[in-house]
């Protein structure tokens, strides 16, 4: 199975490429700008021609949630227009696409985990740009699987887990928001699911249904609870740890609104593809161990 991954510098793209490298039946290449620019149709066509993939995995996105409020045009160019372009060119080449989206398509006011049937209501420019990207991908390529995920972290790049470890090296007490909940998603677990879906899709006419699915770590927790788990694991391994001072989101103002509840119900993914991401604590344990024991690239 030949796989083209867009967005080579992102943590999901890097992780999918790493996991794919351990699977002999998969040949994957992650490409980003300038070689593959979703805002440049010629570069998309060139990449598709050169790689001739069986499937495209689109992880490229404008993900700076707060800056998206300041420069919405850039967010929509990549998250909506760029997503439409790669989906359309893949369709022309008769290639299916797996497109990553986000919990930010919801406003976070629902008290229970969100299902795919819940009506999106983004409360930020980032969320709206990703929602428009979902619609654009679906309209441009009938052979699509759109995966909404949440709170993604990995041993590298800038994410909540790496930030907590870094800040614990500098401070004994950290204030962390405790009134926002979500489904922390370990990038390696997400990559496994993405590649497993890709294999089923490429299998042919018997592939499961196209459409929108939720793919996030099992279980839910607040940012505060996630930080406590990170430090509990780190402490056991002799790594840095800090005390946590819980605060409300109102005490940590951000430019863009954050969903109060970002938990995703992933039962449709399990029913259709037979796949389920592990418990979020399992991901934290592996991620922190890798952070503390593996030398940075």
C-alpha cells in the first residue's frame, strides 16, 4: 500500500510515517511545503503523479487556534481551500483520502461526549475553517474518511504533554485549567488507527462506508487531570514533576474560545471499522517514557 501523507512537519504526519515504516506492507512518504503545498494545485498534481499513492492521508492544517482569530484568511486558505484542493486532485486520480479534523467543530456546550450525529457549532475561526474543510473534502471526493480527533500529543513538537514536562523543569507549582474536559489522543495510537483504516479502504469494493468518524483516546479527563497523570508517570521514571494548582478557564484567558467539553464518542469508528483507540492513560505512559528516555532528533 502506497501512502502519501501531507504536512510532513506536524506531529501526526511524522508519527504516521514512523508507524508506517514499521509495517512492511506499507510504503509511506510524508511531504510538506515547498514540495507539496496545499495552496498550490500544480504541486499537488506533481506529488500525486510522482508518488502514485493508493491513498492520501491529509494531516496538513493551520493549527494555531489563537492566531487563526488574528489571521483568518490564512486559516481558511489551508484548512478549507487547501483541503478542498488535495481532495479534488485525489478524486481526479481516483485515489481515496483520509482527512483529519477536530473537536473544535463543536462549541463544547454538550454535557456528554459528542457523536457524529451532533450538529457542529464552532466557536472559533479555527473550528469554522476545519468544519468548512470537512464539507469541502466530502464535496470534492466521494471516497473520503474524515476523522475528528482531539487533544493530540506526542513525544516531540509542541503539545500539552511536552509543555508540561518542560515547564516542570522550571517551576515547582503550575496552574492548569480544570473545567475543560476532553479525550487526550496519543499520536501513535491515532497513527495506528489511520493506517488500519487506510488498509481497509484500499482493500477495495468491500471497504466500509465513507463519511465522518470520531477517533480519539478512550475516556475523558480535564487538562488538570491530564497534567497530574503526566507528572505521576514522570515522577515514577525519575523525571521532572510539579504540583498542580487547579484553575478555571476564565482565569486563563485565550484569544479563541475553547470547548468546555471536547470529549468525542468513537463508537461509530468501532462499529464500522472494528477499531478503538486505547485508554488515554496508556498513551501518556508511553509518551512520557519516550520523552524521558529517547534522545531528541
